């Protein structure tokens, strides 16, 4: 690492120390599992002992009755009765921090100004969270990614030719307030983990307001930050949010983790209305993400274009240990570990993956430093020819 890089890391460490009041002790950092292997309550009932043997503090699970709150028709409560009954009977031992997944992904008939649709959203949100609460969940995992309709893109909205961007951002902020209040009707003082939040546009934090507005009006994510401002605005003083920092999937140096922490805890304040900045500082935590497929040459398609394809199995383990360590070190409390083309519960995992996590977590819990840097290895690997 050059001198500029070292200075940046030291500055970030100083910032981290200054904000230490927001963090739990290293020994209490939490690692949460989520992926395409996301279980239902029935799967947890049948496999809980095996699942809790994995090196996590909790899981994100889905309800078999449904998981998308942004359906424009009410979900059927009868479809969740079995989920609730099973969750009441589960006795977690190791998994102390579990989250129920709630999607925010409407279909193409979506209209932010349609009150009947929104009434269904609030009912659905309360139903999903209330059902999850039967299992004494720690929080709600709200996934704001638009899988079916581009709901954050102003140009794709039903009335974009009639209503201005300013009108839309005000309406979206209102809906954010309303969703958070619906969450808290079912779970007072809710903890809401989102895979990303306002830090997704943290690189725009220094823009003048008129320029920022113009940029967001053109962006496919342009309405998203106003929704999270609304959620913060509608939250009770007891509620908390975790910015899951999904962009950490792709980190290749420890400096990126410190920079992300600075963005979430400091730079994002410039994207928050002044009257909400103190509330943001009190109630929003910095999280991190890990992406197994990225580090273990599992991503599809075009696997060969990713750096891990050029690495040996031992080097991949080293990289994941590094990322696990720094993700936990720089998170206020929560890190979520994501995977697609593997399955923890069927024992279909890359050899050594679990051991790499355990090594990193052991160092974190003992307050010990990681005794290697990954940057030299990744720089060398990037120059290798394809196998």
C-alpha cells in the first residue's frame, strides 16, 4: 500500500474510533446468512440442529405464504397460518438474530399515488411482520430491489408525464413514512436491515441540491433515497436501521471497508434533511455484505471474467477470510453473508469456506489483528493469464 493509502486507512481508523459509540464490541459483532438457500419455517423445523451448527448468529428466512409486501392486492392470511404455528414451536439456541424477509418489488401496474394499492401494501407488510414475530425475530430484512418493475426510476412511473419529479419524491417519502409505521404496528421499535440504503448514492453527497435533483431524476435509483428518508422520518425513537452496504460484495482492500463506513456514518448526512440528521446518526447503523460466489468463482454467467477464476482454492479462502474479518471489523454490528450457487443447509459449499469464516471470526472475537494484507495477492492475480 502506498503512503496515500496508508494515510487514508489511518484517517478512517480515527473516524471509526470517534464513532465507536455506534458500534457494539468486536466480540458481539453478528454474521447473518442469506442466499438462494433461504429457508422457510418448515425447513427450519426439519433442519434446525444442522443449521445452527453453521458459523452464523442468525438467518434471514422467508415465509411460505409469501414475502412481497408490494403486491397490489392483499395477501391471504390463511396462507400464513402454518408458518406462524411452526415459528411458535421453534427453539433457537445459536441463531439469536433472525430476520424475516420482506420484498418491496411491485409489478408493472404499480402507481405510487394509488391509495388502494398502498392500503394493500400496508396490510401485507403488517401480515408478514406479524407472522415473523411468532418466531421472536430480531428484525425485518427489507429488500428494496425492484425485481419486476423499475419502481425507483422516475421515467418509468405511471404518471411521470403528468407529475413532476418533485411531486414523486414527496409522494415516495410519504410512502416510506407509512411503511415504517406499518412495520412498527406489528413490531414496535423495529430493527430494519436493508441490503442497501442511502449510501448507494453516497458518491453524490457533495453535489449542490439542484444538480443532485437533476442527477436523481435521470437515475434508475433516483426515488430510492427519498423513500428511506421517509422511513427514517416515520420511525419511532426506538427503531433502528442497518444499511447493509451491498456494494461490499466486490471489495478488494480493507481501505474500501473504512471508506464505506465513513460514507454511511458521515457523507450520507449531506443527503439527509437537516432536521433528520441527528436522528440518522442515532438510529442508522453501518453494515456490510459478503458474497461467496464472487470470491469462489461461482458467479454466472461468464465466470472467467471475475478475479477469483484466476485464483487457487487456497487463495480464494484467503480472500474470503480477509473480507470476513474487515467486514465485521468495520460494521457497527451486522454483516450478512450472501450466496447463490451453493447451499449451506445441503452441505454444498466450497471446501474450506466455513473454516475461513471461523478463522476470521475468532480473530475478531479475540480482538486480534489479521496478520496479512490481501492487496498484493490480488494485484498479482489480476496479471495472470486465464487458465
